[in-house]
C-alpha cells in the first residue's frame, strides 16, 4: 500500500479494492486540541480509492470504483469569548468549507478518471494504471488547492483576519 502525505492541506492516497458507484463520500470529524493557539487550526484531508476490474476479451476494465475523502479539522477547544474572535472562528469555518468543497470536487474527478481507464491486458496492469492515474490526479488536486489558498492569501481576502490580542 502506497502512502503520500503533505502538510497544511493533506491529501493521503491509499489504493485498494472496492464498490462501483460514481459518487464521492465526505466525512468530517472535528477534534479539539488544547495545545493549539486560538489563532491556529489544522485540516487534514485523506483521499483513498478502491478499484476492482473484470476481465473480458478486450481486456480488464474497471468494474467497481470507490473514492473516499475524509477531512479532520483540529481547532482549539476554547476560543476567546469576544465578538472579534467569534467572527474569526466563523470566517475560519467558512474558509475551510470552501477548501473542502474543492477537495470533494477533486475526489469526484478522481473517481470519474478511474472509471474512464481504457481496457488493460490484465487486471494487474489495470491496478498499476489506476495507481498512476490516482497519484497524478492527487498531484493536480494538491496544486489546485494550494493555488486557491495562495490566491485568497490563506483566507485573509475572504475575511479570515486574526483579531489583535
């Protein structure tokens, strides 16, 4: 099993075997951490794909594909109870939602790309091609997410401005 991880926005790809619906799933787990400063939060995205194939005369084709995206949000357990900090927290949540929507689109693109793999000589080759497609799409997703973050100055242009202490 191959593992790729990145910081800031993390997309982790784990190829395996699975079911056939052209539909990405989204799970959000929210955890709090007392070690974080009120100005900090972290989001970890994990994307995995599962593919199985069926052998025909023309070759092995994708028969079942499942792509899953999980976002784990870590933020402080307690925020200062001032209007400025509450607005900051709301802006942080809204910004994370925008990033998550883009990550979900990437998962949907990955799923479609896996379904569109041409017939391969055998199913072992299909899995190799699926891994190559998956990692390629993962790289595109990371670039798009990083570009979105930079374009919006990591949320500042969308109102995510840390209150003065």
